[in-house]
């Protein structure tokens, strides 16, 4: 099926599905994506899953009739967190208020006790757990061992800025997107977008070299 047919576009009067820098340059077959995010405002898509695709754009260089196939990732879901403001996230961020952690009820005794000790965010909690876990445990002295373990496990899953650094500054390599750019073998210019998920979606193109990524 034609690659262009599977490209998903935002609904009328809605924002783009892909945000950030969408043009990339490949060097030695590897490109770095530093600022890219996805949204899902296409409610008419029932599966809510997409594939990130990359294709070569028209080039001014003379490549003859070289045929370059589009690269497509495995399907992934785009989650929407625009619902209730009091809803906990499966994985809170460092800037979230501390009650976003599991077992910490908003306005409850754990939340109140943490706030009284200037532990207002998930980041504050994580910092104290790293530097003085015994003090933190005393603050939550009424917390049962299972609840304590659940809170600690939840906060241990939150990635801080130092841990994110490598992910943001290194080339795009992961189980989902790793194969994406390896199909391109020379330094070229490109951009990004989104494809609707379809297991039979394996298009190819004769476009000369310049790379476009699409949702």
C-alpha cells in the first residue's frame, strides 16, 4: 500500500500530531532526534496506535534510479493525559506534586506529613530517599511496609534529568525505533510524521535521498 495513504493528519482546528523538530540529518546512517513529541487528537482512529515512519525526500543530488524503501517502527500507543487534574499518572514526573505517587492520597495523612516536611514534589521525595531514606521513613512512620514499598518502587521508576541526558543526546536507538534509521546509509536531510498502525503497511519508494519521518 502507498506510504502516503497511511499518513495520519490532525483533525480540523486541532494541533499537529507530531511536534518539535521534524527535520533530521543522517551521518553514517544515524540521525539524532532531540525534541519530538506526539499527541493523539484523531479520535476517529479506533486502535489509537501508530507507527513512526521515515522516508527519503527529493534530493538535488544525482542518484539515478536508486530505490529507497521507507522505514517503519513497530506500533505504539499515544496516551492522553488531558483528563482529570486529580488523576494519578502511571509514571509521575519529578515536577508532579508528591500525591501523584502511589499510596499517597491527595490531602491524606501521608500527603500532609510530607508537605509539612517540605517534600512537595515527586522530585523532593526522590532526593530525600537518595540522601536520607531513614528520615523519610520516619516522616511516614504510620505507613505500612507494603505501602512504603509501593511508594518507593513508584518513585524509583521516575527518571531524573541526569538519567534522561543520554536518551536525549544520543542517536535514536530503542527496541521500538532502533531499526528506523538504520535503513538509510548516507548523510541526508529529513523530517518527521505519523502513520496509522497497520501490520500490512510496508510501502517502498523510489524517492532520491532526503529523509522524512512521519505519524
